[in-house]
């Protein structure tokens, strides 16, 4: 199963979001946060979070780019629990049990976006307010186009560095 982690190419997210996501944390679209927003809410850093911020499921901060990677079932379950708790604490869900299915739905939506992508594929999100509510669209930047190897360190932990 694939999901996406926050990735930073520079420090810009620290400047444009009230609370930036941590590099490497698991992310979802997180558009639910804006479900009752109006144009009046879209100012400054809040506007930036609305316009193109993914939601980190560990810090609940925002990030501009996410990279697709594999997630283990135990990690998925831990994220589901954390997100359900967030729904209870921040949005007043009546119980963890009631929030768990919604949390799983949010995570599954992200899995659907990621599952057909190659590892290291970058994703961006764009949102707009419409008469029907928040409209989200997603852009896929394939890994061969991203040049991630200029940021990644390649190697193996199985090789003795003295044996080359």
C-alpha cells in the first residue's frame, strides 16, 4: 500500500504556513479542515494552507509537496488512530469509534491517489471555493521528472564500506 510523506525542497513552507508539516511525516489532503470556510477566511497564511497545503497526520501542519512511498499496515493503523483522535479533539466528533471510520476514509482516499504511482512521485493539491463547497484537484509529478536523486543519498546498509 502506498501513501505520501511531506517533502521540502527549501524553507518556503516555514514561511507560508502557520504550522508547517515535518519533513517525512505522513500526509493526507486534509480538505475537511476547510469545509465551512468562506472567502472571508482566505487571507494570509490561512489562504496558503487552503490553496495548496497537504495535512501532516502527525503534527497537523501543512506542506506544499508530498512524495509517494510505501506504508506498512501497522503504520496505517497508527495514523488512523491518531487522525480519529484529532477529529475528537479538534472537531468534536462524539467518540473515537465514531471518528475512526471517517479517519480511515480520509486515509483510503490518499491511498487511492498514491497506489498507482511509482515511489518518489510528487503530488500537489490545489483547492478552490465553489458554490458547492471546496473543490480539490491533484497534480502528479512523476519521479523521473523530479530529479530526486540530487536530494537523495543512495547506498546500501548491507555493504561493508571497507569492501569495495
